């Protein structure tokens, strides 16, 4: 699998676990507010692909961390773009580490296979916006059925999971939050992440973040439908 970067140690990435974080290059979306454009744009990815981390080196590292780490978190920018993601997860699980996957819903078939084979223990899925406004946030059109299918697969699984939305002024409001959470009604966890401007994919993206009061209003709306809602600033 293509590995662009590794964070050796994290206490916050995988809830309740001590994990390392594996980053994969490339993304199928083009969110203007993304602050990791070096992992998304083709012209910037050239340097990344020339300096990928060897998979064997990663597993050697992981072997030495047995007893120190409890989990591995695979982030992207969209891990399901990796053709050998399943095999990679199998190797991680064979070493008795818990595994968390971050995804933007791109491939419900891959998500289903990971769930059916019990290769993931935690999934964090982005919900960019209301489905009919998704392109405003992600700058791409989506397959609505696939999107709903991915949500349903995760919610009907027996693993831990969370859904999350990065909220941005002039894109999100109280109505959009209410419409988003209706898709994930009665889900376990929902995170509202405040937009922060730095190194954005669109250099002109200078829209402001929400105030703490506004975020609390969003949280109050979401709590009508979801068990556990938290705010990340």
C-alpha cells in the first residue's frame, strides 16, 4: 500500500487507544477547505510519490511497537483508493492491533468487505453536507445511493464508529445540520469540527470559523437525533 507519512504515536486519533497513524496519498474529492492539499493535487503529489514509505519498513516499525501501541489508524486522504487496502488491513490485524479507518464514503463495497471480514474495529466517516448540497463542499457530484449505502453499512455493523462534519460559514447553517443528522439518526457518535484556515486547497478560501455559541447551537440540534455529539475546535 502507498504510505505517504506516519505519525508514530497518538493518544487522540483513535478514541481510547494508543495508536500510530498511517497516511495514504490521493483523494477523490476536491474540498476547497482541505488543509492538506499536498496529499490531494496531482502536481503536488509528484514529490509524495517519489518519497513513499516502504510498506515493509512500516511493518518492521509496528513489530517493534507491540506492547506499546494498541491500535493503527489509517487516514487519507482517502484510503479506499488504495488497491491493496484489504491486504494491508489483514496484515495489521494478524499482528493483533486494533484498526481504525477514516473514509469519505467513496467505496461502500470496500467498507462492506472490511466489515464482513472483521478487519476494522472503528470507522470515522465524513459527511460533508446535505446530500443535495454535497458538491458545494466537496466540489464533485456524488452517487446518492452509494452514499446512503455506506452510512447504513456502518450504522448496522457491530463496530464502533463516528460520523463527522467540518462546518464552514456560508456553507453550513442550522437547517443544513438538521438535515445532515437526519441521515444518521440514532447513530452512536457525531462530531462537529470547526473550519480552520491554513494551507487550504483553494488559496482563496478565507471564510471564517463559527463562534463557540454557534457551534453549541449546532450541537443542540444534533442531540435531538444522535446519542453522543461533540465539538472539535
